[in-house]
C-alpha cells in the first residue's frame, strides 16, 4: 500500500493511499478538517494513483 499525506492549509489535509491488491487497484482517500485529530473516509471510484503529490508546486 502506497501512502501520501498532503495538507492544503493548517486544518485541511488528505491521506491518499493506493491499494495494490491484484484486481482491486483503487485510490483510498481520507480527509481531515481539524489539523489531523480526526479523519473521515471519502468513498471514491478513483483509480490507483502513482507518483508524488506536492502542495502548491
């Protein structure tokens, strides 16, 4: 499982994970709006991602 953590500002952030299970490759996304104290799963049909996420660059 690959994982990236990106914060857009001091409160809002995302955990982006990619499932590598054969036949079930998809992106898994969690979001926080309280500086990472709590995280909510965001249902998604996004495909598995590759690469690096960079905030604002």
